[in-house]
C-alpha cells in the first residue's frame, strides 16, 4: 500500500477501493480517496461497480448457489486463503 503518498493517481485509488468500502482505511486516507472520487468520473464509476459487486455478494445466501458451484468456490477460497 502507498502509506503517506498523496492519492493523485487513479491506480492508487483502485488499489484502495475495497479497503475504503470495508472501512479499513485511516480517516486521512479515506478523505484522500473521497477527494479523488469527487474529481474523477472514471474512478467513481469503478468505485460504484466494486461497491455494487460487494453488496450483491453479501446478499447471497448459501442456498442461492447450486451445491456443485458452492463447493467449487469454497475449494478455491481454501486454496487462496490459508486457515487461521
């Protein structure tokens, strides 16, 4: 992450969008993201897409997915995120 760097480039905002949506950024960094989004239509569109995707995924219930797809997804997540 780009701690301490000004958020003047779209690439920096794209890197931080998920953390911003999840409320994981410091107040200063979140304000920088918001300032950039206020001035950049491209990043604003990207933010909206990511935000809608996260909201859609969160609204899913386990029974909304066919069992084989759910099992495949769970296996993929297990490979990517080691157990704690």
